[in-house]
């Protein structure tokens, strides 16, 4: 089954989503079009005037991979390093974010509760692996610093919701951020539910994006049976996320 619908519009751009499930597992693809709206048919058939971004439970289909000239992935280490064009050395490179201005260069990351953060402007795109350690280390601020604020939007992909993300004092007591307390929901004793998605949005707005420049995909990895380390541990598998510019 495939469903296609608009999810939001920003400036002269529009965003649509294709969702489906089948023998290959779950997939969600967002189509970013800078001029002409949503187009027709499956996003990997035909041309697009903008950027493609998406999330797959499994490998990216070869039909999509064939449409790009280069693929970049990283050895993710829950840090704040972001790799720019000219500094990428290969898939064993340790970092948690990628930025490119190159056309048909696919950026990829994998997650199983952490937030995939897509940053999009007319001239460049970025994909960031934003778990709590990376967010604490400042990866969102570092990534957004490379983008023109007025011409940028951010999309937060599927990740764990607060009601399924219980944390303890070892996470928050050494985290010096005045806004953090607003995203910790008290439970028993020293434990809290952590709204990492909401906190990430707050950081992006604090850095200069407006609320209408940020969109959150309404899917919880834990609740919606997507790969979730919190639910399934090391057997969780991973969502693979990608973005590339076509023009």
C-alpha cells in the first residue's frame, strides 16, 4: 500500500511524503521540490528540481542508488564532528554529520532511536546523526552554522518519543543548558522521560531558525515498530536515512 500527500510547505518550496510497507519493510520518502510542487509517481522515477530525502528500514533500493554519482557514509561515534566537501575520506571516517554542495552526492546515516536531522538550503544539504551525546556536544549548532538561516529548513526524521525514553541523572546532571529542564518530564526518583526531539527543535530555534522552518516527522521508533535500540537492544537493526541534491 502506498499513500502520497503533502505534509507542509515553506517559502517557495513544498514537501510531500510517500509512505508504504511491504515485503521489504517500512519506508518513508520525503520529496523536496524547490519550484513545482509534488510531481507524479514514485520519487525515484523521473526528474526532480530539488533534493530527495528519505528513510528506509533496510538498505536503500538500487533503483535510488543508481540515480546518484557518489554515496557517503560514516562510522558514527556519537560525537559532534561534521564532514564537509573535500574532507571526506571514506566510510571508516569517524563523524556524525555530513554536508555537501555537490549534486547527486548521497549522504547517509543510520539510526535506531537517535534523530536523523536533515538541513536543506538551495545550495547545500546536510544529514546529522543526533543522539543525546551528539546533541550535548553541540552537533546541531555546528551543522546549522554552515547554513544561511533565512534560506534553510530542518526536518527531524523518525526517532524515539519522550514517553518511551526514560533517562537518569547520569544523562542530565552534567549537561549545562538552561533549557534542558523544560524537556525532562519527572518520573520516580531521579528518573525522567527525555523529549530529545523537542529539545533539538529548541536548539535549532535558539540558533536562529523559526518554528515554521522546522518539521518533525510524526513517527516514534519505539512505538511504531521501527528499529529501536531502547526496545530491542543490539538486535534492533537500523533505519538508513539519505539525502541528495539533484539540481
